[in-house]
C-alpha cells in the first residue's frame, strides 16, 4: 500500500479570483504517492485526459462494446488475455450486474516512474464506487498508464469487488448482519473506500407527478390504452406511447428501485427539442435517487444526440 502525499494546487487564476472574492476560487487537490519522481505534479490538462480515458473505458464496458474496451488495454495486459477472454469476463459481469445506474470516482492518485512498477511512465489510479440494477454494493479501482507525454493513456489494471443483490438477499435470510460483514470483507480490497460516502439527497415533488397515483395504476392504465407498445429490455418493462411521444420505464422485481415508474416525454418547442421527465418511486430514498440520477445521465446523452442530428 502506498503512502500518499496530498498536495493542494492553486492556479494563478484561482489566486486572482480569491483576491477578488469571486466564485472561481476553487482548490485542486492532487494525491501523489511517496515513491513518485521527486517534484513531479500532473497538470490539469493531463488530469482531464486521464479522466476522459477512464470514463470512456468504463462506458465501453457498460455499453457492451467489448472491442472498444479491449482497445484501451496496455500491450502488457493484452498478452495475458485475448479479446475473447476479456469480452467473456465483462459480458458475464454485465449479465449479473444489469444496467449501470451510477459511477462515482472517489479518489484519483498519481505516481511517475515508481521503482516497483512494471514499466516507467505516469500512472493514474481511480477509485470507483458504482451502482447497477442488480448490484447495490460495488467498489474497485482502475489504473491507467502513460508511457510518454505524447502517448495516450492505457488501462494497466482493473479490479471490481461487488455483492450482488440476489446474494445479499440470500445472506440476509439467514443473518441480516452477515450482509454487512460480507461486504466489509469485499470492500476491504478497495483502496480509499468509505462505506458512509453518500451523494446529497434529491428534492422530492409531492403529488402524482406521472399522472397516476402509483406504479400499479400507471401500468394498468397503459396496458389498457390503445397504441401503447410494451417490450422487455434487460428485465425492464418499457412502454412506448407514440401518440404522445412518451417512453415509460419500469424496473424489474429485485431491482433496488422497484417498484418505480419513469415517464419521459420528448417535447418540441420553439425549434428546440427537450426531454420532460417525471419519476414515481416507491422504494427506499437512496435507491430512488440513484434511479433519477441514472436517467438524468441518459437524458443528457439523448439530448446531445438529438442536438447533433438537428
């Protein structure tokens, strides 16, 4: 385990903003290992490149784009696993975990030319906490490597530790406290993991925001409405109402947010296109908040796509 040297880097612009008392006064915290090259610090531009690579890689895995994800691996990693082996491993995890709900980078740690690394260069280690449709407990880390300043970052190592909801439920039937003990054992392999880390709770809107008093009433009404087409995708029930340009999404039994209804309607006004979303969730607050955040991310991607087509 590395000993960390935590440095607070303040740019000249931030110092100027501080003197003026503006909101641009924000600190950039950089974690560097004690065995890193003396005096070396990553630039903000380098950090942006590393973060983009990490997000692109995880996005390829979550989106089942296995060849794209495999292309991020360093040559030393490709020698140890073929595309078929890599794809099979990620595919199995995706089947178990279900669709991703959220991913949060909790800590980023840097080192340059460490003595015990397999290769010289810059290393960026991302600690990650995630939630999936079938996995509420997940943590791990992703290590990126850059051989030289002109080269892109490559994935040197990835580790995931998780307790899927079905297994947790099985353990809880025998001993509720054993679930926490099992997760404590698994999460101990995740550096810098804090089990009490939580995002701020989202505000709630009273009343029937989806037009129906509850999830069951929404499903019943949609099944009886002409023109609504039902499909199943990754266990989720999807109802598409072409007449109103509305898509309804209902998570399956076993999902942390079950029962819930997500109503998204495409709205055109003044030459622009937007997505109007309303959520009715009858599960626990944290699971409902995670559901909303995951759909907000999907809506952002959809909006970007629609703007691109326009």
